[in-house]
C-alpha cells in the first residue's frame, strides 16, 4: 500500500511539474529577415484560447516584452513576444534605439510583414483560436499596434501602453474593425496635448471603438521596471516606472480583452 501511495504521489508531482506556463523560443521570417520570438502559454488549459501579440518598446525584443507574454499566459492566453527589428536585436543606447525605430517606421511595408508573420505563427499554434487575435504594445510597440489597427488588420483589439499616437495610415469611417485602448500617463513628456486631441478626434470621426485613458501624474514607460535605470543612465527625465500605474493598467487591459473576446 505504501508503495502504491508513493507511486501515485510521484505521478501527481510529475504531472504538476509539467503543468502551467510553457515558454518557447521561436524563429520565423519575413522578407528574408530572420525573426526571433518568445511564445508563452499554459498547457494545463484544455482547448483553444485567444492569442495576443506583444510588441516591444524601442529598445527591441527584451525581457520586458517576454515578461508580459508570460503574464498573459498566466491569464489564460497564448502570447507571442514579437521581433520587429530582426534577429532579436536590442539597443543598448537611446541613439541606437532611435535608429532602429526610425528604420522600422520608414520601411512600414517591411514592418507590416514582420507583424503579420508573427500573427500567422500565433494563429497557427495548436492552442490558439485563430478567430480571436489581439495585440498589446509598449511605446514603439504601441504605435505599431495602433498603425496595424488603423490599417484594417484582422485583430479583435489592441492595447497600447505609454504609446505614441500615429495618425497614419489615414483611417476612413468604418474601415477599422479592431477595438483600440490606449493607456498613457498625463505627464508623458513625449506626448503633446494637441497630439492627443487630434488622435481622439480623428478616431471618433472614423467611428472607431476607442478607449483613451490618461493616468494622472504618470510619466512615460510606466510599465517597465527598468525605466528608472534608463532614466539615470541616459538622463532621460521623462522615464519613470510606476508600480501602481502598471498594475492598474494591466487590470484595465484584462477587462478590455474579456469584453472583445467574449
């Protein structure tokens, strides 16, 4: 009997060890460029579930994006931290990050291809309901996600954190099908009040499903715990991590996805 109990206990512990969030390094390509992503999902969940793309800050495919992918997996989604620069490269200085970001927007056709290649990989994953794909983005990644939504991308919705507010491509009434949520800080030094007003006005005129949230007293990059390190190292006073804002915005995102994926 003791032996049987021991065997059962061993099997139970083994099963538990294999349950939970799984992560995978994935390689894909677009336009001849090798891209390196990071996939996370909970293999203890039965059946298919929504898939969410995670688009990194201007620094590139870093740990921040990967951490958010894992956090989404814990919520029951399958998440893919994408690579918008190629070969998983990251910047170690704001000047280099600016170069990467500028190049990505200058070659928007190529960036769209990278985003869509990641979307296809996610849609094809065994755990994903291909009809329920969303995206979240941070800083540069927020702007990428917004531009994809404005261009009519096949997405249920996107959430942009401490994001730029692109007015491109032009969006016509009824063209945009994705719901959009933007969560920015009221003290974001990279945003002008008139830019926010123009963005909200244009989206309203296009009859877009837009939710714009301004967090009082919050600065740029409030979701990234490394923001304070970057602020000190590179003397970028606009950056500041805000734990309360990070947690509050994450809960708001959860309610948004529950609505659009219902």
